[in-house]
C-alpha cells in the first residue's frame, strides 16, 4: 500500500485569495513544473527588489511616497517568499506552522 500524496501549496492564490493546492503523485507533472518556474521567478524578483530597496534606503532624496510604494512591494515579495518556504518545507517534511492569512 503506497502513501497518499501530500498536497503541494502552489505559489499563487485562488480568485478568492485562498491558497491553492496541487494533489499529485508526480513531481514532474506540467503543473508541478509550472509551479517550480513561478517559485523561481518569485524568488528572483524578491532578490531584485531587495537590491533596489537597499539603493533607495541609502538615497536621502527618496520621499515618503516612494518608500510607501517600496514597502508595499516588499510586503508582497515577502508573502511570496514565505509561501515558497512553506510549500518547500511541507514537501521536505520539515514544515513550520505559518498562518495562511499571511500570504
């Protein structure tokens, strides 16, 4: 008797903002591969945004409007990274508890 597959938290939310899960016994399915691509993109975008944030924070001419926009973008990127971490942790068997509403 085989172990049932564990649902994978996908790197995007449903139309109602709730988490989406994939239930498959194949890590190489088309949707699994697409989720891997989206996760990689989210991580690259987060890294790029962090570098941009460092530049803006060091610039004394940056105004509060720019910093608010930066904060909103950093918050969204952090939510993406936390979702990726939760998904990967669950798949590795080392999942930490994290509230769904964070994402």
